[in-house]
């Protein structure tokens, strides 16, 4: 139904930057919300940032002022610009979207995950 393709992860030094992208394709009527989660080894998956169709955003406290989430509705793509990266940001980052498949059918989908590793 809906496919998500993530890109942009990698290895970066402390203080560096990365930009993650996640493009959705398939049977999409609308995308009310798009988000990025992350999961570090031995920890639960946590919400990093989310953006709604009206542009409203929210961030977990640890990334406020360093990360910026944005979306391109024409491309059904969500981005996560990560600046000032720290070793604690090391994790697998997952894209998550809530998709209106029709005017009355909604579902959620996950990307395959992309590794972000921050070295000292």
C-alpha cells in the first residue's frame, strides 16, 4: 500500500551534522502526520520529532535547538536536519507516517531504519 524509503544516515563526528530523508509512495490520499523515532541499543524506541499537516512541530527535549523537522507535501517527504550531534544521538532512526489511504481509512507505516553513529 505505502512504501517508505529512508536515506541520509551515517557516521559523523561529535558536533557534526546529518540530514535524514524519508519519502512515502503508494496509495496516499493525505498524510496528516510524519515523525522520526530512534532506538539506541538496549533502549526503547523514542519519538524524536513530529510534524503535522498544518506545519505544527514537536520535539523531544534532548534535541530541541539542534534538530529541525520539515516536510515537503508535494513530494510526500519528511526531513530531519540534525546539527550539533552528540554520541547520545547514536541510534537507528525510523521514519513513521500516518496516512489517509482514503477519506475514511487511516493507517500508520514505518521506514526500514537508518543508522546514525556519532563518534567523539
